[in-house]
C-alpha cells in the first residue's frame, strides 16, 4: 500500500528554526538598509502574517517583542528626516494605526509665545535598541535650542496597554536606561523609572566636544567590526552634536583646532563608509570636504605632511572609484609630493597611470584603424 508523502509546510518546521527565520525577516538587527540620501530604513518582511491566523499571531508577537518599538510624535518638520541618518525609522501614515509600542515619545518645540503650531503631526516608530541614539540627538537639540532662545520638552509615556509590554527584559532595560539620559522631561502617568529621570545641567563646550569625540570612537569600533550602518549613525551623532555648537566653538580658539580635527576625521571616515557601501559619489564628496577643511583651517594648521598625504590618497582613490582617472593622477601626484617615499601612494599612482596609458593606446589604435579604412575604403 503506497503512502503519499506529507506536504511540507511552514508550520511543520520546528519552532526554534521558525524563530531563526523570523530573525532574518523581522528583527531590526538584520533588516536595516542604507537608502537614498544616506538615511537608514528598516525593510521588515511582514508577508508571513498573511499565511494564516496562527503564523500571523506568532510572527506579530516576535516582531513586537524582538524590536520593542518606540513611537515618536513631533511638531518639528525636520526632526524625522534629519534623525533618520542615525536611527532607522519607519515614517508612514500607517504608523498612527500601530498599537504595539512599549513607549511613546513626543518632542515639542516651544517659542516664547508657546508651542509652535505644526502643519501636521509627524509620526514614526523605531526599535528600542536605538533609543540611546535618540537620547543623544534630543540632548544635542536641547543645547542648540537653548542658545537661540527656544525651549523644547520630551513627553514620555509607557504604553502599558500593549499586549507585548514587558515580555522581553532586555528591551525594557534599554528603554529605562535611555529615559534616564533625556533632559527636560515632563511626565504623564509615567512609571517610577520615568519620574526618577535626571535633569543634568547644560553642557560646556568642552563636554560637547568630549561627547562628539566619544561618538566618533564608537563609530570607529563599529566600522572595524563591519557594522557599517551603526558606524554611520555614530558619525552622524558626533557631527550633529558638535556641529550644532559650531558658532560658539568658533569663538574659542583653544577648542577650534580640536573641533576642526574632529570634522576632518569624520568626513574621512564617512568617505570610507560610503565606499564600502557603494556610495562612490558621496564618498568623493566627503573626501573632498575633508581636504578642504584641512587646507582652510583657522584654528592653526597642525596637520602633518603624512596626514595631508593620507587625505589626498583617499581623495584620489574615490576619484578612481568614480571613473575619474585623470583627476586621480593629479591628486595622487600631489599626495606623493608630501611623502615621496610612500609605497602605497606610489603603487596606486603607477596603477592608474598605466591604465590611462593603456586606454590611450587603445584609442590611438582605433583611430588609426578608422583612418586606414577611410584611406583604402
């Protein structure tokens, strides 16, 4: 008697393997991608929820518990588009119907006459593991607004009605730790952790530069580990934190040199990131900004010849990536003039020069061939 084989089904897969599949499709740690204009966007694959009721319930629970979403509402038009460079945000009208956040955050900007009236409430959600980035950007925003005579508040509220609340201790720990780092908090029916949030004093310019430098160092560690999106977020936070205080720093000659060095390092590191992720045009732009910042320093030129050669080498490499071999030869020649014995620059220059010479010979042969055809027609 013949037995027909059982049909394979997703439900027939062992639970631990299904969870592994969910992690590739629904976990923020695996689905964040770099989009146009160098913003981060999570690409969650939620089609599994359409299979049947059981898989829909199971995948939704994983989706919400694994990511522990924070909902953000703001009356600042630029807030979400700017912060998306460091936080993978879901910005969509459908967000207003999402009912499974574990925390809501409302960022409100005030003038002397009261809250600025928004054209519409801007909404987004993000995974709670990015809450520390959100906190640092908000704190940088507070410092900037204070300097222009404006204020802002962050309203925080635990969404205790969510059926997924407190199902994952690591998510809750992340939220609690993040909350304690936000200044100017107004509590609305919050938990004890929110009420205990601190209100640290305004940062000095030295402390601002310290925080920006620490963010850059974190970005370097992420870069070396191959986590390029996380590195990009840290570099953005670093330049956002220090850049917002640029006018004040320009008045302090002692700090200006340190500030300019930080910018040059971040431009260079971001150029490396762009090259790694195939963003060759922006890689060239960032390398060019690093070089221009170097030759236009106003806080005293402390850049050594070797460092200048390194910056020009990076600029030359990005020119090659963009198919501009002629420009690359000029730049690499300048780089070699700073350190004549540098083997890396010399090798790269010889490689590009040889390629240009080969291309010139090929074009010359084609030209001669066409001329022969016309002559002997």
